[in-house]
C-alpha cells in the first residue's frame, strides 16, 4: 500500500513519516504571488537620475496618447481571447522614466512640489527607494483607468508593483494584496467599476517574470484574469501535419513530458524570463508548456510530479541528460466557473523522441565520428538513470516507519525510445544535439516502497522493453532498478542497430526477428523468453534471435572496437536475464565513462573496423603508445574503472 497523501502532506497515520514536500517545502519551493515583480526589479531595475524634457502643453492629450500606445501594445492571451497582456519591453518603451516625470510635473496633486522634489517622486515611482519598491505598473494602471490623479494617495497607502495583482474579496469586490495582507483603503473607497477597471489593466501589466535558480524552484500563482507572457503557440494534437510535432505528441501521449496532459509549443517573450544559469535554450526559442488535464488537476498529483522532478534535480552527478523543469504555474480562473486551479509545467522544447531522432539523422548511419557523440549520450543517460537509482534519505522520509527493507531506491519504470527526447540547442545554423531521459514523474520515486518487493503484475510497463521480472513469479519476478538497466539495454541495442543498419532495420527487421508467443499466448517483440524446467520452475533467457542479431552486428563492416565493446556490455551485463547478476547503474556508469574517454582520446577505437583486427577494447587501450607514455593516463584510469566493477 502506498503512503496516503492529503493536500500535499501525508496522512495522520502514526506509521507514516510526515515531512513537507513539493509545494509545501518552503526551503526548496518558493510560491511567487506577485508574478515575479520583485525578481524582475532585482534583476533589471537600475536607478538613475531622470532628465527633464519639455513641459507637456496639455496633460489630458499627453495622457490620452500614452493610453492609446499602451492599449495598442496589448496582446491576446493564447488560452483566452478575452484576456490581454503587455510585454515588459513594450511597457518600458512606452512609459519611460522621462514620460513619468512629464506627467508628475503636471499633476495637480504635486503642484506645490519643487522641481527637484518632482524629480525624486518620479524616480521613486520608476525605480523605488530603500524602503519602497517601484510602483510604475500601479502608475500605468491608474493612467489607463483614468485615476492617475490619485497616485499619491496610493503611494502613501504603500501600494506598489509587488502588491499586484490585487485580489478581489467575495464581499463587495473589495481589493486586498498578499504582500501587506490587507485591503488598500485608497481603492475600496472608490466605486466598484473603478476598482475592477484598475485591476483588469494592472493584470495586463504584470505578466509573470519567470526565473530559474539551481537551488530554488519558483512556483507562480496566476490570479484571475492574468496571463502567461506567451506570444506564439501551437497545441500539439493528432491533426497536426508537422512530422516533428507528431513525434512530440507521441512522446507526450506515451511518456516524454508525461501523460494526462495537453502540451503546447510556445515562445515566451525574452524580456519575461531569466534562465541564464541553465544550459542552452532551443535554437528557435521554443518551450514546452504542459497543461495538466482535468482528470489530473488534483493538487496531490501535481505535487508528486513536482517533487520527483525537484529531487532528481537536487542529486549530485551529471544531470544534463535528465529532463529539466524550468518553472510551474497555478492558474486560478473563477470567472470561468473553475473551482480549482489549473497546473502547468514548463520545460525546454524537444524536437521529438529517440525514434524521431533516428528518422531525422540517417546521415549519421555508419559514420565513425558519430560514435564519439553516441558514447557521450549513452554515458549521460546512464548517469541520469544512476541519479534516479540513488539511495537517498529523501525517499526514506516519505515511507512508513515499519518498512524494514533497507533497499529503498528510486527507479524510472518506463524506459523506452518514447521517453528519451532529443533536443537541439544553441545557434540555429549549427544546433547542438543531446538526448535526455524524461517522464520519471508521477511520484514514482515517492510512492513505490521497495525496489525489491514490487509485484510486477500491479505495475504498468512498456511491453517491448519490459524486463523478464515482469513475467516471472516471485522471488525471481521482483521488479527493481535492475529492471531499468534491462530496458535501457534494449534501447541501446536498438540504437546500435540503427547506427549499423539504419532506421528500417530497427523499426521493422529487428522487431520481426524478435516476434514470438509470450507466456500469455500473445505475439510480442520482447527481448527474452520464459523457460520452464522439468520441476515446473520458471526462468528467463535472452532470445536466441537477439543473440543472433548481436552477432550479425558484430560482423558488419561498420562495426568498430567501440561498437563491439558496447555490444558486449549490452549482451553480457545489461540484458542479463538474471536481475541479481545484471549490472547496477553504478557499474554501468563506470564502464561507459571509461568507454567514452577511450573514444575521446583514441580515434582508432571508433575508426578501426573490429573485424580487421583481433584487438579488443582493452588491447586498444593498452597498446596505445600515447597512453603508455603518460603515467596515470587513460590506461590507468580504464583499469581502475574495470577494477571497481561489481
């Protein structure tokens, strides 16, 4: 039985450890209630002395011109054509500090102020002061709602940009703010229509400023009527004619960014985000916005997925090949009769899944230079999997205290080409490609107790890539992180088959070769057979057709020492039918790191046909004179790695 979770925290069961996680963990997740106004001010606002321009002849005409410019800059929200927002760059272009000073200089409420006092007021409005944040968005909203004459009343009341958007109470449409946790009297003394107009405009001016930090996840609470700063979007659905989008849809439905969701390819106004600490963005500026569908909008379900993604990001190691969560959003829209929020997750945009990568990159088939990149990706995916398999105290905190099995690990649970996404980042003329392991959310790390005591029949799995444990009775049939290694071995073997023989060989020929009846009487393309001993005991073996296929690859003219070594690792250690002797992720990572470095340092390792020489990977490494001349170089490293195999 899985732990009971209620509203983001565990039940009152005394046997369950209680610890805040996800949205309820303030040390790791910060709820952003002001749409990022404070973050934006910190990152972008630089105070300066404002210069006086010529006096405005007619204040009303000047205000009308500003209002018209701001109105024309409104952009429709992609999810609701009745909502609008103004990009921060457009707002700053229109309502410059000099124009603010021109307005302040003519407002009746500042008539008694000196020239320098007016300059100081304008600077405080635009840049804030030591004691007060800026209120330039408040200024703009008052201007657009014909209430600019009240600016000083609201300044004295403490109203600032970080108060926005204001919240309507259920009684009489009275406005209050989260920052001060109070009602602002300057508004609530006004007519309701004035308050409504101000808040409509203010929400358009405070589209979220989205920020990413390595040690803090920002979760944005989007108030009624507010918009995400998205100016280009395309919903990914089955009717799209774009093959790349269809591949992402397939990845979405079967895994990838995760199921139970709608996915949009979006562009976000550059002035509304800061991910300078992360690695390269998509070369065309796309992001993936995952909207959780109604069947999946319960807070606890969202919280489990968020927690899983955060915990994986917090682990030590190479996380470049794990999907990165950039931000999350919680949108409230009571105007449409929604009694609970809609949740969104923002990721980098993928070009498609691994199958899509194979179709799009046939030019690399048989190209020895591709082996270097392949070795980096294989190693990175294994390192990412090791992070998911790590024995970490965080998982123990979510488990009942009466669970005595010490082998408590996370696992992915659904490794397949559809859950390996490929990304293109950097410059569009020469984008950098990378493979990323995705869809390990939905609370897999938290809600599965033991890596060695799960009933396979109760777990969902991908048929083709499932491990023998799914078809064997206990105790041999206990699913564990070792099951992920088998699935990854299947994917690696398909990848090498593509590299040697091309896409058709993977999608059709190899699949047909494996097709056979399973123990349930179905024709399936799994990689193993279940055998029955005379005494009735069942065991597993790698299909003879798979072994024969591997030998076929080894004899191919494009098989080099790198490919030959990888095929040995896959057959002997990853596709080992016995989960007890199958390599664990740590062993696999050590071997793949050694193989990767050999590729990078010894070109003959991937350029020399393995069938033209009897040299093995070890011999290639030992016989390389450059390594012999460097004490502690590759040979010593490789041997030390092999010495640490389990």
